[in-house]
C-alpha cells in the first residue's frame, strides 16, 4: 500500500535542510570576509519568471526604473563561472548550498552597494527558506552595528520578489519562436561571418521539452515563491502582451509598492517588534518539541487527554463541521491542572484547530449550616472551549 506523504512533515524537513545549508554557508562567509564586511546591497529585486516570460528583455528596464546602475546578477551565468566549474571539477554537484555560496559572494562585491536585480533566484523551496533566513541575518547585522561607525554600511534591506508570468500555451509558443529566431540568426552569422552566435537552447526546439520546462517552473519555482507573498514586496506581473504593455504593468506595480516602503528611521523604530512570520515559525517548532516532551515525560496525562478529546470533544466538533466552530463546556477535574489544559491546546493546534479557553468560577449553594444558618457554597469551575476550524461550504441553488 502506497504511503501518502505528509505535507507538514515534508515542509518541516525542507525548513531544517534550509537552516543547515544556510548556517553552513553563512559561517563560511563570516570566516572568509569577517562579519563587519558582510555588506549586502540595500535593495535586491529577486526576479523569476516562466520560460519565455521576458526576464532577459525586462531586466535592464527594471534596473533603470529603480536607478540601479550596475549589471544584474544572472544566476545561470554564475553557474558557468570559473568558481562553479571548480566546484564541478572537485566532484561537487552545484546544489542549493553551492548556488547560495555563489550568489552571496557575488552580492558582497562593492559594485552592487545600492542594489541590483538577481535573475533566477530563489528557484527551490530550500532556496526560498534561505532567502527568509538571509533577510533575518541582515536585520540582525543592522541591529548589531546600529549606532556604531559601521552603521552606514548596514542600511535597512529592501527585498522585492518579482514574478513574470505567462500561461503554458504562451510559454511554449514563445520558447519555440525564440528557438526559430535564434537558429535563423546563427545561420546568417555563419554565412556572413558578421556578428556573434547566440546560444541555442535544446528546450527551444521541441514542444514536449518546452512544456516540461514550463511545468517544472510552475510546480517548483512558482509554488515555492508564493510562500514569500506575506513577507516581502511581492510583484506578480502578467507578462502576456507586448514588451511595452508589460513595462507599463511593472511600472504601475513598483510605483505602488514604492509608496509602501518605510523610511529608515520609521523602520528602526519598528525593528524590535518581531515579524509575524518569524513568530509563527518558531511557535511551530516549539509546539513539536512540547508534544514530544509530553509523550516522553507525561505519558499518562498525554494519553488521557488524547482519549478525552476523542470521546468528549470530537463528537461535538463533528456535529458542527459545517459551521466551523464548536462551543464545548466541561467540568472535568483533570483540567484543574494547568498542564492538562496546555496539552489539550497543543494537541488541537497540531491537528489544525484554533482553540481558546474561558474559565468561569461559580458558587453553587450546597447545603445550609444548621448551627449558623449560613448557606455553604460549592465552588465549581466550568471550562468553556471555543474550537474553530475551516468549515464546509454548501453549494446553494
């Protein structure tokens, strides 16, 4: 029987892989350059796009629009560089760690100080996670060197994620058209001896290969990049239409985003407040550690809470599956122990439910003291659980 992959576990493994790779690369950068010399560009536009979407055509326009004066960093060129060739000669595959090393070392060159476009990074889920870690490191460097003589070399980093998108049909058509034009150009160069030959990509001459290349981008790079939408300036550009039409969309998108960029003084006031994405990631990691700790050191209580949820909570939750919210009251004395409540909350969180607790104390008349005439009260605790989850949508009509 085939095993169905757990998306959550796969994501956790990718995050761990990214952390290991990033920490290793960053440690090497510190050893090679010194922490005080890890001076990355102020503005980085991480450019990706579907095959045939016009990245090469639009790159210089984006550079000019943002007043970025030096040349862009083209990752495919770095992968054919002397440094990459030396890695290959040493028997190493150019994987995520090697790509990270090449890109980061290139960006540390002083000519990119004001900013640049990075064409072709990130492309994998691991690289996306490493980009998040880079941003956190740059925030940390700015905090470390703030109010020192080196402050000017560590400005607030501005990351833009730009994705040029066309659908599969348009992408394949453009790749094949580009192949035909390249071949015609090279034939003229060979016949006349005038001009330079252009690279003939194998994917530009076969529709099936071009289609596979597009799907690799769509299912890999594009899906991974969407994870960055809530963190950085994210520019999704419809690249259908003429070159000038796409330029107009780029201008409109980046002008809008430019109006949202904080002044550095404002940013420095806010930098001590953690970014929500950072808190969520750390909370997820802490949750896993806590659950493992319950299972190992509080096995009886942990098992009891799992059984209690299945017997008492789940029947009520299932009855409210359409609404997506269930209110459950309990007077179970086990909840008097704070750890039991924490275990229950963590179990629900791990299973994808959002749960809150309201504890109400009530004094209920129990009996009358015949000697004093006073009414003796029984103190009760009522635990009200509000369990929220994604409800079911019923089609109407």
